[in-house]
């Protein structure tokens, strides 16, 4: 079984993924040598915690259920940001297009997540640090 298949099997049981979050709504990102951006996700809290080192040491592990994930993947697809499935420490990633991942997640999601309205027009002045768009 390959990395993507085992990842999908694992999350289909829990119906959630784990991410590294710098602050509310700001997640760790990776960038490849071609300038493509990815949000890394893991199938377990423990695997995500193992990745929270070096540039991501101050990031907290957070879970996201399929209901919220389905909405978020639509936004990521629009922004041309894809998903890195359980990235390896040696720089290897298994990538999946956000739109394709959403097609897989959406039928398994419920309607429990309601998106908040964003009335904040101020610029975001948060310093994301070195790990925000780390070359992978």
C-alpha cells in the first residue's frame, strides 16, 4: 500500500486530519523548487507532533474534521495551494491536488462546520517566521 492509500485509509476512520498551526487559521506551508505551495497534513496527532521541530517548533498540533476540511479545501484550490500528505523529514512529499482531495473528503463530511464571516479588513501583520513557506 502506498503513502496516499494508507493515509486515506487512516483518515477515513477518524474523519479528521492533523496540521501544524502558527496562530488561528495560519498553518505551516511548504514550497517546492518550482514555487508550488502545499499545506502539510498528517493522519495522526503523533505524526504531526513529530514534525513540529526546528522552524515549526512553536507551531501547535491541531485537528480539522472533514466538515471544515471540505470547505477549506475549496479555498485552497482557488488559491492554487495543494496538500502534502505526511511529508517526510528527508524532504519527500506525496502531493494531492486540493480539488481532488476535496472530492474524496466531501462525501464523508457532515454539515457540522459553519464558516464564520470575515469582516476584518485590516492587513495581517503577523510574523509567520521561517517555517511558513519553507523550501521542501
